């Protein structure tokens, strides 16, 4: 059970003395034991900074996804190719330029690089609804949103296109 309240609700529905009720009671005791153990562990770790474990990743400035540092260059080239192919299918007046790669100095930390890449993606990679301003990952998602968007500008553009 995810928490004690869920366990208590379950126990109310169990018939007393049944094997299910006995298992649930044992489960409640085990849940309480784990909660006491985890709170003791939390206290032991208090005051220490939380560090992210696992492989380092970097945010892609084109698609916004996190990629492992070891394969980021490969991902970036694939993203550039996909962006160009997608934009080539649109009429020339609707094409968007490739988002600019953030320029940071050699001494910039990974966190700074990720923040700059995320900003570039949010500003240049996403498509905004003309009515409400909400941003979407691509044109198709924004078009689906516009069908239900209540703003007058989005409704007017939807009527023009179709």
C-alpha cells in the first residue's frame, strides 16, 4: 500500500479473521516499520548536500530531451537532420530556423549549459498558440490544442485555416 490511509481503507473492507485481513495487518506493521526506518535514514543524511548519482546528461537545445554526454554529439546531429527534414515539408513562409546553439565559455558548468540549452529550446524550439500563448513541442500538437482553445485569436485562426 502506498500509505497508511490506503491501508486503513482496505482493512475496513476486509472481513475480520480472514487470511486477507491477517495479511493486511501484517502489511500495515511492515509499512510502519519501513516508515520508521526511512525517517531515521533521512535524519542521518540531514545537512549533507544531495548529489545526483548516475551518468551525466545534457539538455538538447533543439528537442529539449536529456541525452548522455557520451552520445550528445550524435544526438545533436540527428536532431539537426530531423529539424531540417520537418521544416522542409512546410511551405516556405511557415518554416522556422534551427534554434541557435547556446554559446558558453569553456569554464561553464554542466548546470549552466543545461539551463542555457533549456532556455534556447523554450524560446526557439517550441511553438506558441497565437491565442493563449501556451507553448508546445511541435506544430501538430499546437494545432490539436487550437481546436479546443477558448481564446478568440486561436478560434479566429482555426476558422481561417480550416
